[in-house]
């Protein structure tokens, strides 16, 4: 019996941010000419048949006039996307009798009809997973070369044409075009041009946002239109500390899966601002097949800014409840279940009423009492309970506008970085990176309250004014206030300040 020649290549299938190793096998058999891909391949993977035929023709390589079968193993996992094209091409070369790539090499890339190799999504998480599976070499599109170099310990070979791959495998081909690596775009300095010093007459709100930034707390800004709510929120990433090495890799991997160009690890926290007409799928993620990340995942380790918060649909607001509490979102579909990280800091902005003039001159508001109740009720009690800080913003006076801002982003960033360093040293054994992640058990064991204050909190809980979750959030806030003041533990005044921050916007 003649020996069947099986060509092989290694690649990965992305399930969210998790990469499943996939072995591509190709075999030629006698029979009518046919090209079949098996192994739960979606439409994009099956369409590789036409791209491969045209690509082989473009480099002058004979396409096998036989029955060609390609298997993607394990066969019980859904395969989607175009990143399998190059791995299938390498396996077909192996089935034709040419050299095979090393068994410890990963192959990623999409083929064009002219034989060009185009960039694909998710190269960074794919190579990180490959590194954990002892892969030491990768062949990637030239467009993804800068992204692939972010993974240390891998020998990366960039290619931008199928002819270059054919030459690596010893296959005869037409002229091999020279490799052209794209230039990395110059980073824009637009984010550095906005400064907290531009904000006039909102010292109390700036202090409240400083506490929010120092501890990673969620905040609600309530004020009339044009008072500076969006202005404050947009400047929040500029006062946050630089991302840690682990957080930077997480943010870069999310951007890669979303199709953004990744040429370096980000330093600054991301900022995501979905419109109030966004759907549940746009916010938390979704789509057919394997769900895509939503706005909350794009804001992971950064800021999710929701302007006109009460105008979001009720279903969207309620969808925030789980990720606000857990820091992740799990999406279930018939073909796949994926979990995306969503450890974001929510900054919401709202008017005091539907017309927005409640805080202005007496009698200027045109809303009825029923309108005001309905407007505030749109937020929902469970969502409001998960927001740590509620700030009221009033219009600045002419004198405040004339005097200008009182503090710069660099000054605030220095204070916040020092507070974060205290948090990291204190909670090194808890796994929390900020006070907002401290567990209730840790808070109750380590926060010493006076009997008077402890009795006051218990009375508010018994009367229903505060939930147990709200008390935990007040204690977390008090630790952040103490960290900003340089104290080793919160005092009664810190707890009172935390209670004020939590209820200020309700006034």
C-alpha cells in the first residue's frame, strides 16, 4: 500500500482572548479534483479554497489536480477568521512533497488573490498562547511584525507574499518579491494636549475625581449642560498612573483582537465613550458565531465614560451590573462561550433633570416632580448602588472662570501614583491592584471604626438607606481618602468624607 503524504502546520483558533492550538493537516488522494476543508470551519475559513488556488497560480506553482482534504484539528472546536490561510498553504506544500516547517513553528496570515499575505487580527494573544505551549518560532504577516515582536522569546519571520513562504519550503516559484516592512506610525500627542488645568471652578469635583482615580472607583457626575462633565471625564486618563506591564499586555491583546494596529505596548489607560444609543451587544459584546468584544472590554484597565447616562436604555444599564461587580463578562452562543475582561472604571454623566436646569436659578426648571422622579429612576437602584462616588457640579462664577484652573494633570498624577503605590504595597497578598478591588472580608477585618460611627452605619443599613454593598464601597473609599492624605489607615473623618462623596450628587 502506498504511503500517504500528510502535510502539517501549526496555527491557533482564537476564542475571545484565549487561543486554542490547531493542527492543520493536508492530504492528497486519488479521485475527482476537489478541495474540502473539515473541522468545524466557518464561511471565512472555507473561502480560503479560492484564495489558495489564486495564490498558487500567482506564484507559478501548480495546483494539485487531485482530491485535496484539509483537516483542522481538534475538529470539535469552531474555527473562524482568515488567519488559517497561510497555515493551510504550508500544509498543502507539505502534501505536495516539499519541506515542512518546524514542528515548533506557528503560522498565521491571510492570502490575497495575487499571492500577497495580509495582516490578521489577534496576533498578540495568539503568540502569547503559543509561547505558553513551547512554540519557539512564528511566521507572521509583515503587517503584524511589530506586534509579534512584543512577545519575547520567539523567533519571528515576517512575510508579505506567498512566494517568500514557498522559498522557505523549497518549492519552485516565480520571482520572489522583496520583503517590505511597514513603517510604524508616529504616536500622536493629542492625548497630552488636554490638561486638568483647563477646568475652571470645579475644585470639589476635581477632588472627587482624584479620589476616584486613586482608588479605581466608579463615579457619577451630575450637573447642568455645559458645566464641564465631559471635560472632566476626558481628562481623567491623563491623571491615572501608567499601566503596569501586565495591564499593558492585556490592553494590547484586546486591541489586537478588535483589529487595531498594535506596534507598542500602551502606557496610558484606555478611554471608551459609547453613545447613549448603543445596544447591549455594542456595550458588552456580541455577534453571531464567536462574540466580539464590546465597549466595556475596550475600556479594560481604563475608563468607560457614559455621557447622558439616564438616556441609555434600561436593558443596557442593567447589563452593566455584573461586569461592574466582577470585572469580566461571559458571553454564551450556540457555537462558543467566551469570557472577556472588563475591569473598567465607570464615569457616568447626567443632568439633574430632563431639562437640565434644576441646579440653575430658582424656577428655571420646567420639569414636573414626576418628570424628575422618572428621570432619576431611569438609572435603576442596583446600578446606582454600584457607583461609589456621586458628585454635584454647579456652574462656575465669572470670577472662577477668570482665575482659571487651580491644579494641573501632572500634579494630580503625582499624588495619585503615590496613593496607588501605597495600595499595592498594602494589598500585595490579596491580588487587588486598587482599593476598589478589596474584598468585604478584608475591609471588615482591617478597618477600625469608632463605636459611634459603627452604630451610625448599622442604623442606616437596618433602615434600608444603605446596603451591605454600599457600606463596603464606603469603606473602600475611606481607604483611598486616607491613601491620598498619606495615612496608614482611615480615620472617622475619612469615613465621613467617603459618605459625603457617595451621596453628594443626590442633593
